[in-house]
């Protein structure tokens, strides 16, 4: 399945492993503050979820879509 973002997007470069704000900042070429805001937005959109850790050890991973989030949506209108 093709990714819904361009090959220059940080998610395309990421590789799918767990990510930290530091790693995201390097991938996106932005400050750590901006990386943190990006990650919060991706969590709100259901793309990422908190994987483990707290504080400086927090990691994030791709969120697995739930049946409830996709219930009743035709595939073409599915945001996930």
C-alpha cells in the first residue's frame, strides 16, 4: 500500500521504528520544540501513539487503527 505522503516527508524517511522528539527533529530538520508539537499533532490525528517511557525517555510509534475508528467508513473516505 503506498504511503499517503511524499518521499520527502519525514514519515517516509523514518522507517517505522519507534521515534523520539530528537529523532523527529533530525528527520524533519526542525527544533525539538517544533518536533514535539508535530508529534502531538500526529497523536491527535491518530497517526502516532505513545509507545513507552516518560520524560526524556518517551518513544512514539505508528498507531494501529482500531475497528471503532474505521467503523462505517468506506475505504475511499478512510483517513487512516
